[in-house]
């Protein structure tokens, strides 16, 4: 059972990661590369006044950048797929592809949309708050949003659980997301806006496909082991 669960998660994560990487390569990565041109110019000016400063390594454009992106997406896809399968096993089984896609939408809200309200995606060259502070706020928002959605959609329905769920969902946004002391970005605001739209779209597609694929894999897995509930 454990082996089959890992296989189901791996296949679901692979499909979603491949599509995400494709969308990023076509839409998101070009925006990042455009932003990096502003960063390169800024670094070149700074290096005119500094000598002996080693540049940080980064993957080269083309297959190397795409390979690193795919590897990161595969790890993310596997982890989130395992999380969805855990939800199916411990909370509620999906009734089909549309039900799985709905779970994917919930994952998108929990892990991307809700945290992005306070910490929107940022291009290279953007001044940001310390990483540890942003990670802590992101984790708090994801946990509370996920808990709130579980209460909202828990059966049987009750107004008490619904109110508690809504309170959990909105609670993180009463705590200000960490911000840098000075707001600054090398890329123009229009490019930042296009990047945020592209990143949101790519993540939405990733989560919807991951939800549908994981639900299909889960139902196949449960039918093999004779544990699929009648939906």
C-alpha cells in the first residue's frame, strides 16, 4: 500500500510538474529573464566601483535553467501530491476528476492565493523582507487557511464550524506580512504586474491538474485494494 501510494503521488506530481514547467518556460521565464537584464545593468554599474567581488552562480539560460526548474517542480509536485493523497485517505475521498480538481483549487488557495495577498510573487532585483520572516508568515497563512477550509467544508455542516472556518481564513491577514524597510525594485511596475498574473495562472493550472491527476490515481489505487467508498 505504501509503495502504491508513493507511485500514485510520483505519477501525479510528474504530470503536474511537466505542465507547470512548460507554462513557466513559455510565459513566466521570459519575464524573469527580462527582469534580470535590469539587475545585470545595476550589477555592472556597481562592479565599476568594486573589484574582486565574486558573482553568485546561477544556471545558464536554456536547457540548464529549464532542467533546474523541472527538478524543483518535480520535488514540489511529489510533496503536494502526497499531501492531497493524505487528505483523501484521512478526510474525504474525491468522487471523480471534477472533485479532484476542486481539491486542487483548494490547494491553490491555501498555498498560493492566500499567501500572495500579503507576499505577492517578486521578480529578481526586488527588495524583500528577510527570508525567515516571510517563510514564517507564509506557513502561518497556509496552515490557518487550510484549517479554515476544512471547517467550512466539513460534514455535517454547522454554522459554528462555518464561522470558525471563515475566521481562520481571514485571521492571517490581520497580521501584517513582513515588508522591507525600503520598497524598491529594478524592474518596472508593469513587468511586475505581468509576472504576478503569469505566476498566478501557472500555479492555478498546476494545482487543478494535480488535483485531477491525484484523484484519478487515488481512485485507481483504492479500487486495486478494494477500499474505494461508493460516491
